[in-house]
């Protein structure tokens, strides 16, 4: 944790400012210590450089498991392909130049695939995740004076109001218990005139035929390690079938949703080994979450309207994306 992070932090319950005590520093970072409110009513530990505002046991445990196991799989610096870069800038419609020197809040960082992209723009970034994936993000990107990482709850962010120029949340909202209120909580830390970008799984008429929704009622209750071992066994069997089905003219891309395996053949320019690794990762990602709540475009648009954002744009590059500006 960089000491300057205190300028942005507050108690997630009371909103009171936080102070530091019992700190241990290494390489210019606060490695351990305690954040506390001046009245002494609330305390939050700093563990391995990361302020922890939530219990380690929560509904996002599967994501902590997967991102610590696949810490570098989706980083552009690992794949050699600008998949995260392209997705980030296509979704947000921002540019590296406009982010340079700005304060950016990332909610739901996972292992930091988009963290890497935003840091490269020259922005100062605070990345938050509910799960232990914060450890993977730290290992990928710290120490870095332009980055701080927090483990916190999207519904009760430990962030002072109106302190960030940009806020984004990609790949997260559908996996929260109440996506609408999770979205609304993102607007508090955004300064007036600042920009926000989110995405969420798109609800379509054909969603009911997607095999993952038939299987998830069972797999989401499984122990993550047991489910992962199962996924490792079935992916080598199902992925070749899905690839063959996906190459059927006209209907292949839709028919392969009947097979419960993530298949990026013909979508991303990945090597055979990378296709397999991404299939294991994202098949686990499909089947393990406690929550999976796709939304319609009209519903997402209404969320932006209800919190008073302006210049709202909802579109569908892949997932359903919503972008807007906070009124000045």
C-alpha cells in the first residue's frame, strides 16, 4: 500500500477517515499494519501490502481460487496478443491519452488483466476486488507507485466520494447478488464530470438454451478444487467437439453453446496451448460462480438513468456495455 492511498480511503461502514498504526514498510510500500477510524470504533488490517475490508470467506471465493491459479493467463504481456487492451478500449471508448495522469478506480480487478492496460496509459490506479484475487493482482503488478490494491465490497466501497476521474467495472456485475445496486454503488467515488464504464452478460432469448445454465445449479455448489479437477478432465474431451461444431456453416457459432466448454477457436488468435488453457479457465469461470445474472439493454440503460448519469450509451460489442458521464 502506498501511503498516499489514505487520501482516498474511508471506513466502508461509517464513511469516516482512516488513519494508520503498527505499520511495517518494505520497498517504499506499507506491507502490514492497521487502518482505523480516529474514534477507534473500526479497524481493518493491511496484509501483504493490501488493505482488507472484507472477510476472506465470501461468495466470490471461486474467483479467488481461479485467479490465483491462472494468475497470468489473460495478461496481454503473457499471451503476446492485445486481447485485454482491445476489449478495454473498445468497451470504455476511452483512450490512453485521456487516461494519462488521471485517477482511475477499477472495481473487480481479478488478476489484473485490465489493470495492466490502464497502468500502461500512465494513469494512477486503485484496484478493488472482493476475493483473494487481489493477491494475484499484487503479484502481477506490484510494487508500483501508480497502483494500490484493496480487498473490499462493491456495495460498501472504502473510497471517499467523488475522488476518481474514471471508474470502470468489467466482468463483475453479473456475479454480484444484486447487480443494480452494485452498479449504483460505483457512482459514489466518481467525481462530477467523470466517466464510468461497466459491462454485464447480455440476456437474450437464446440464453435459456446455453448449457451452462442447466449445469450451474449443481456445479456452483461444488467445492472449487473438486470442480476444477472435473473441468481439467472434461475440457480435453469437449473442446475438440465444440471446435468441430463451431465450424458448421451458419449455425456453428450458436450450436456450440450447447456444449459446456469455453471455446475461443476462430474468435481469439491464440495458440493451441492457449486455447486449451483459456478453455479450462473460462469453463471453470462459467460453472463456478454463486451468482450469474444477465441483463437486457433496456434494463441496463434504466440503471444509468435512475442514478442521474448523462451521455448514456448502451451497446453490445460482446458483453453488454454501458458508458456515461456524471453530471457536473
